[in-house]
């Protein structure tokens, strides 16, 4: 586990050194988040919390254009979203209560940016959100997909790390403008409610 943390943190450092040599520039914030992410993974593994918390990354539909291109070329982050999830099924087991059908749900906090880095700075957004979504790992368990078979492991792993669009709903607060967006799936941006 420690080797995994070291490799992850080193990969983050190398990525930032590479970015520092190009047009994106070195970002100490990214390096800090890479290191914290690796340390969080270690803590989840060490304390056996993977039944309770998880992290996913996903895509949301990208707009045709986020108002008013400001220059530059290449990929932006408008269609990406990241979540930290609380698994209701795991909470029920640990707190000794029966969550009923809520065991198939996740309560999540999310982060996504819109228009970075190429839209006009006036329309860029950094959105922090709160969502309720489906826990596909728990659905797989309920329908009897074995977690110990190779094909079951692939499915469980995929659903644990990939956030599928249209399987959650939430509200999102733009840190730049101080405005709420939603309810939605994390694809709201200037010009789309």
C-alpha cells in the first residue's frame, strides 16, 4: 500500500514537472491534491473504509461552446466531474440500521469546472455540488454478481471508480459567481440552466 502511495505521488510530481515545461505551468495545487488523493487511498485501505466511502470520476455532456472563447487550444475540463461518495449501504451496516431501498444510493460531493482554461474569464465556473445517485456496486450485489470472479471484479471496480452520467441528480454552487445551478447532473454552465 505504501509503495502504491509513493508511485501515485511520484506520478503526480512528474506530471507537474512536465506541465511546468509547457504552456500549462507547474501547479503546486495539483501536486498537493495528487498527494492527498494517494494518502486518502491509503487511509481507506488501511482502515477498511471502502464499503463506506469512495471516489469517482466521470464525464458530463459538453456544450457546443462555452460562451466567448478567450484563446488557446486543446482540451478543457468542462466535461469532467469528480465525486466523493458516502455509500448508504455501508453506513447502514456500520451504524447497525436497515436503510431499506436507500442502500442502493450514494450521497456525494462533487467538483467540476466549466470553461477552464479557454473561455472568457467572466463565464468560467468552479462548481462544488451535492448529489444523490445510484450505487451500482450495491445493485450488482443485490442481483447476485459474484465479487470474487474475474468478470465480477471488473464490473465492481468499474462502477466504483466511474461516475456514469444521468444516474444522479444534484445542486451545484459556482464559487466564481456565487450562484447555484441545478437541479441537474453536473452539466450546467453559462447559457444552460
